[in-house]
C-alpha cells in the first residue's frame, strides 16, 4: 500500500505585494502560535520554510522565544535553515547562492541549533543546472522543490538523482502540485470528504504512479499559513477516508527514507525550467531590469573589491569585522528571493528593495573607504602619491584607470606609463573657507582643482598594492579629443574595424564584413512584472541610429553614436488613429580593448511605457545552439519546436528564452561570437541572430490571459477579493544605463580563454589619493581621523600570485580563524584542474563551511576552497 508522508510547514515570502514590515506583523502571531502548538502537542512538527532570516526577525521582537526555539529544534520538531533567504536560483551569481547557504547554516548553528540540511526551495521560478554542485559546497546532498519538471521530457519519476555539471548529484524530491499539495485548512477539515477525493488522493496517486513509488511526500501548508492544530486527530480522520495511509513526517525524515532507495532512482542532468505543472515565468529575467543590474553590480563590488580589500587590510592590521561583512551580505540576500530579484513586487516593496540596495552600497563603499584611507595613513602618503590596488590574486600588467584631484593638469605619473586623461571636471576656487587648526578656527581661500580620470599602463603585485607618485611638470598630460558630429565614422584595433555608415554599425575583419553587427530593436509589451507578452500582431522594429562622434585616444578611440525614436506612449496608442507618442533618446559608446573585445555603454532616456528593448547581434555564425555561462559552469541551449497546441502540455508557453550570468557564445568551427553582460540576464537565439533583453517595462503587477500565459493573473491580482496593482516604477522611465561587451574571434571557442576574458573585463579599478581639496570624493574621508602608533608597512604588498589560468570565485576573511582568509577556486571547464602548489603548501582544502575535505583537484565545472594564513 502507498504510504504518504505529510509535512506541515508554512511558506513565507519575505515580501511580495506586501512588505517585510507586513510580513513581520503576520509572523508576530503565527510563529507564536506555532511554538505554543508544538509545546502542547509533542507528536507535531513544523518547518519554517527553510530560511532562518524570518526566525531572526521574530526573535528580534520576541527575544524570550529564542530558548523555546532552540529546544524545539534540538528535539527535531521545529526545522530552521539551511538558507538565509529563499533564493532565486537563476539570476544570482553562484557565490551569492553559496553565501546564502553559508550564512544561513552558520546563523542557525549559532542561534538555534542544528539546521535542516535539506536543499529546500519550494517556490523559486525554476533552477539552474548547477544547483547540485552548489549544494555540495556546504555538504547538502538532497533537494526538495516544486517548479520546473516535466515527466515526459526529463525524467519519468517525481524522485530522481539530479547531477550537476560537475557530476556531483543530489537526491531530488519534487512535489509537482506545489507546497500546498496537502494543504489542510480549517475549511478542508470541515469538508474532509471533498478534500480527500478531489485533491489529496489524486495528488498521492500521481506521485506514486510517476516512478512507481510506495512512499510519497505530501507538503501541507501555504503562504503564511499557520500550523495545523491537533494534527494527529486530523490524520486519523483523513486515513479513515483516504485510499492511502498517511503519517506525520518531516522533510529530513523523508530524505533519509528515500536515500535508502536512491540507487533505484533515475538520473537527470540539466536545468529545471519547464512550465508543465506550474508557471516558471521564463521571461522574468527582463522584468525590472534595474533590479538585475543593481544586484549584479553589488555582487561584483563585494566579490572583486570589498572582500579582497578586507583581506589586504587585515594583513596590514586593519580589522574589518566579519559581522559587518555578514551584515552587508544579509542585506543583499534579502533582495534575492524569487519575487524580489524577479521584480514581481508592489511599489511599496520595490521601494524597500531599492533602500536595501542603497544600504549595501553605502556599507560596501564605507568599508572600502576605511581600508584605503587607513593604509594611506599607515604609509604616510601625501597628495602627490596614489595608492593603486590589485584585488586579483594574479600579478597584473596592463592598463588601469585611476581618479585623482590636482590643481593642474601639468603632471606626470611615476610608475605608470602611456598616461592619458579620459575624463575631467574643473572645480572653481572658493573664498573664505573654514579651517580647523591647532590654535582654533581660521579661514582661507580654497584653490580651484581638476578631478581627473587617467588611464595608463602599470604593473601590479598579486592581491596587493603599490604607490605611484605625481610630479608637476611644464607639460600637460595627454587628453582625448573629439571629432565633429558626422553621419559616418570608424575606429580600428589591429586588423579589425568598427564602422558606422548609413545608419548602421558594421564590423570589418580581414576575412569578412559583418553588416549591421549590432542594433537596437523594440516592441510593445502586454505583460506584467512576471512575464513579457507580445501585444497583438505588433513585432519588433529596429530603432534608428542617426550620427556619430569619434573621441581620439592614445589607447583606443571611442565611437559615440546617437539616436532617437518616437514610439506609441501606451499600449492603447497602438490602436488609435491619433496616438500619443513618447520619446526614446539613446547614446551608444563603443570602443575596442586590448583583448579585441568591443566594450559598450548604452545610455537611454526612456519616456515610453510598456515596451521591450533588446540588443540584436548579427554575427553570421552558422550554429543551431548557444553556449551560455551560468552559475559555476556552461550549458548549451538549443531551440525547441513549440507545438501550436502547447497549452495542452504547458501552463505557460515554453518560449526559447534562456538565462545566463555573464556571457553567451555562438560557435562554429574556427570562429565564435561572444556577448558579455553586466546584469543582463536573458537571451534568445533565432534566425542566426542573438537577442539580449535590456528591459521589458510594464505598469501592472499581474495581468490575466496573456498571449503566452493564459488564465489567471500571477501575483494573485485576479484571485477572489484581490485587486489589480499598478507598478509605475516598473515602467523604468527616465535614465537607464547598460554596460556590455562583445567580440568576434577567428578561433574555436575555448572556455578557459573565455573565463580569462570575462575576469579581465570585470576586474575593477581601485585607487586612493590622500588629498584634501575635496573630502567628499570618498564619502567618509572627512570623518576617518589619523590615529597614533600606526604600524609601519611597506609601500608595496603582494599576498599571493597564482598561475594565470587559475580562476578565483571569491577571496574573503575566513570565518573560522582570525588570521586567515579563503580563496575559492572555480573550474569553469570540462576537464579537471590541479590546485596550484603554492596553495597546497600554504593552505588547507576545505568546503564553503571551512570544514576539511579530501579533494586535491578541482573537477570539471566545480569549486573548491582553500584556507590560507595571513602571517
């Protein structure tokens, strides 16, 4: 006889159409009732949605509840963790997902006891193909989820072995009808016959038949739902009416049971994003694009600037506490659940998300400011010296940009060569300015000065810094110059030429001419904050490019192309004789770098509602698939034929839109084309053209009956008693800025080379000048006072120099040892990679929780961590 294991839980969106403040009010009552019921009925247990952040917020209000929670966790009846927040699984970088687990597990262990070591994500909108690999970073070997499965196309069983690209696998347990499959509400208790025959038994039967299982998992709960009271009595009554036998269980208990049967289960490798039994919102990667770009930039700021600087700072005696870094990550992770990062939230919640992004930025910038200024103080630097950092554990030789403040442009830099001013701003003198002196207040006239951004060539130590001197001369530093506005122009790099002529951009190489290599295309969007949706039969139109200016440089000239378009202001303007129009004005900057990549910045003033803007690339690569970089690996995507009656199999159209993290490549023998993005998350490859979504704007949280998503509105806006919710900020009006780069290469695609190009392109420029002309260039400079008894440190520092091909995912202070740091290595290739000897000699191999492991190589598409002493 089939046995059903009923797990009582609550699903807890931290925010959605309600705010975090609303969520805390709801939790105030619900969590208290959960504790009361568990203490009253010892046969009951309860899962708090697998995320510890909501428990922390409850305990902050009810500190007296902490011991009650610890006791129930210790008894194995209240389940907390392992996540800090319920992460989206497609858009955050791999490191964010790992940190979510590390912070969640450590938080739970510190405050409440043993975390629930179950990879539980009940409501995320699909899953990247590397989730098994990422879960293994913290020792989790199982995964429980809802969305994304198809038992005809992927695996025939609801329970299976899911292999990551690394080959590491987890036991995957799916509830195809959602975390509310066995939702026992007070109404369900009153109408138990109806509940059993129409909902409960059919679900148990489906799970049993799909894989021939004698034991099935039935979650009982829903959003913000309370614990089921007197569960034992309810189960007795349910068993009297059901065709199946049900017992009270827990997620860890069912995982342990199925592990015994793991060898008999089928296996699967790949992503889980098919909308068969539930929506996965395949186009949500383009909604509220500002969220995605802000999140990506903050991830990069923490991983490539702030955390490595903390390691450098710790080496010279500047101790930024791990608690402060954890606070920064916690705020960012609160922006990464599926609704939050997806953008399917109310206006009030969107304001909260932006406020957290602001807080993360300020904390990150402040930490960086503190470290840079304290090192400058330790070195006793003057305004005529610049401190330049390399936060990468490889020695650097090439071009960097520094920002300085000087009274004159007649300078030269000792230690940097081939220097050029690439941007400048002059600040006029000010009179009668207050000064604090040893004898009291005084007044002086403040001279005018230049704020300069200078690009030059420099050699830097690995994971360290050096000092460059500024000398006054009788000759001004070289500057970029601009041509007049023209209808045509070109820039060159070695044997490549980028040409603007007749309103289009062409790329010329020795072997071929690529006409219209990049263009902007736009179409109306009838969708909402979950999905793009085409509007009637209106198709994409190419936007005009009008004129060009060339900025001439010592290094690489810059092509500046301007354009504008008048488009129908709102959707209904497409259907009237006298429509209202809105304006799109855009400036596209293009330049080559030394690697042959074409670096781009698009600045857009958007004054049009409800439309989708995409980049269209025409690289003439003969291929049927695309190679996308995802979390800690690469996957190949190929368009699938979509049947005209797709809605017989799917609840939303399984459109050929795919997600990526940093790059997408089109390949054929002997050549390839690659796009690199900064927060762009969605691509489509069709008719030999690659489309990258920049934005899909909308004014509605959820709309019903979309062309690609029939039926009810997502977001509950058409559910009983709910209302439609406008989302004005999701129209993303006004200033929008997009950064990206692309390149055509007459070589076979090589993942190792692509990884180097990606890392090099995203490597930050970090410098500091101890000047007093403007104390607000770095926001905290005027409040970081000199201290006495500073340590004496060298004016050049190198912590480590790794072989160039070794790629690093993160560098940060260790959590388990005060004078140590972590280097997390990633192998984004299909072959094993040796761990550098210098790391094996100096450090210890650990997992992300800093527990020792025995691995001595980095497997294909895998990660490994090394803990190193700072002495």
